[in-house]
C-alpha cells in the first residue's frame, strides 16, 4: 500500500509501505494492506510505518488520516522525521509548556493551547529519541 504524508508546507513522504500506525482521536490505530476505507482525526503523536521491513518514525502535530483503496493519506498540521528533530529543544519545549500549564485554569483557552503544545513537544521528544 502507499503512504502519503502532507503538511501545509509540502509533501513530506510518499512511499510503498507494509503497515502504518498512527495516533487517532480514539487511540492508536494500525493500517495493513487491503484495510477498509475510513477517515479519522489525528492527535499529536508518533506515526510508525514499515518500509521494506524497516520501521520509520514521524512526529506529527495532529491532522487527518484517510485510508482509501490501499492509499493512506495523512494530512498533518506538522510532521518531522526523527533525524530532523533537535531532542534538547523538544525536551525544553515540553518542559516550558508543562510549567505554564500549571499556572492556568484547566477550563481556559490558554490551557487548551498549552496542552496541545505540550503534546506536540512530547511527540517530537519521543520520536527524536528513536533517531
């Protein structure tokens, strides 16, 4: 099957893959060849795909995933390969966001934005650590 990953800036990836795992809003899900067609929202997290028997990882900042006719298309808000992420910066960004979260009300818009920033930074840190 084919995996296509697109961000607002560019098409990041197009590859023939054996499987894809991504962070959906209802939890982690997997896609194998001949999977049923579906569409789901994505949350910040790690995308793992297997190409020629080797696992590869991307950090994504949320988005959408569509599976149609053996093509998995991920429209990501942001996406980075493990080797493109500065681990120290990702750790520092996650720490800053978590510190700021502790200072705001849980029901506020600011809390929601900080939580999303912390989740994106955590995904980047997790993927960078694999790189």
